[in-house]
């Protein structure tokens, strides 16, 4: 039994040695840097903050200062004439491409992608990059020497916030994983150019409860109409107004749906006692409440109550009504 175990260990060791040899089939090595055939590691730090400018989808919104990775020349040599060509591949190893793009990577911020504009020797190109060049007795090949980060608009809606800029760039020469660039840091992405718009936080269904005829007008129901505005720096306050649509005879009076109670309507006002408007000209201002993770929160407090409809006779029945609202913002 012991012999079998030792034999298996020997086989595994041989396989591991052969695999290591195969990872560098052309005997490539670092001509500079004193690393031999060992992989080398480089680093760069992403900018701490960036401000996005207005640009069409697919275009550059911001560019970070160029980062110098190294200043060495004649870095890598592969055996010649065994390897007549240098086949170099430079790629981002651990991030997905943004939808619809071949050289823009997801940043974690909606609508914002990252492109790596890289310089290798005299070639400037974006990642991923494949590059072939001839080998010779005195011909060497290099890895990426500088990187410029470009922030690309990838969709209609553009967000902001902290982007974790943790990228791993691998560099393979003739099948040998020669070098790695670790990009790190958190970039605060800000913009004043991509206000996405405002929308209601939720569809409201307000239960008014059962009300006796003698109690009409005495019971009120209060609720909040909340609106979230996105695509602005935190704390930005814009004018947000709202008016309403529905089967109404005038401001603050909403007719009931047909087929139910009669002689009754719903009286509506805001928290300051103003009647809810049913025309654009009478739109009410909404109050800014707070900055939320998804945007800026605005609110209109609303009070609803059943009310008698003129001198009409009240008849019991279902007393439902539907109210739509329209948001205006600058």
C-alpha cells in the first residue's frame, strides 16, 4: 500500500513539472528587472473622483490622468529562432464587458463603463489587445507601459456614486503569463449633466374605510405622495411640481366611480390646506425630503375625506375613485 502511494506522488510531481514547463513553451524571460521567468506585478491607483460631462451613448464622458506603469525598455526576450513571432495578449481578467461593447467594462455604476486606453511600445490601443510582432536575435517585446482610464456612457440613464475600481489586467507573451497590473481604489463618480428624471415611488391604494352617512366629512385619511428624482449629485434640490388628472368638477373634488354610492365625492387637499389642482397651471410644489441611495426624495402630504356633493341625496354603495398625478420638474 505504501509503494502505491509513493508512486502516485511521484507521478503527480512529474505532471506538475511538465505543466509548469508548458506554461512557457518558448523559454521567455525578463531581460530587465531580474525576474527571469517569474511573473512580475505592477500596480496603479484609480482617481479618487471624476466628474462626468455630457456625451452621447458610446462616447467618453471623462478621462483620468495617464498612469505610468513602468519606464523600462527591452523588457522580455523569447528564444530565437524557436519563437519567430511574439504573440502578446493584454486583457482584463475579472470584469464583465458592458452590454453591447467590446472594450468597455462594467464599473458598477449604472450607465458608466470603463475603457483602458493602453500604450505598449509605440502602439496605443484599448483592452483587450492582441498584438503580433517579429522576433530576432536582438528584438525584444514589452508589456503595457501606461494606461489612461476613459469613462464611457453605456446607456441612457447615468448614475453616480462610488465605483470600486478593482481590475486585474493580465499580460501573456507566447502563452507565458508574464505580468499583471492591479488597478485599485474607489472612484467617486459625480455628474450634473445626467438628470434622469422623476417617478413615483409606488402605486398607492388608499383604503378610506366604511363611513356612515351621518359621519360624512368627519373622517380624514392622510397619506404621502412620494417621488424619487435620479441622476443628480446627492443633496441637489430641483423644483418639482405635481398636478392631477381624474373625474373632477374642480380643484380638490374627485367624483366617485359610476355604479356605487351617490351624492358623495372625495375632497382632497395637501398638508397646507391647498386643494389638489387638476390643471397644469395650478401645479403644487413638492418638498425635498432627503437624499436616498437611489436619488432625491420629494413628498406631497395629501388628506382625503368623503364629502357631500352639493344638495344631492346621498345613496349608499361602494365609494371608489381613481386619481392620476403628473410630475413636472426642471
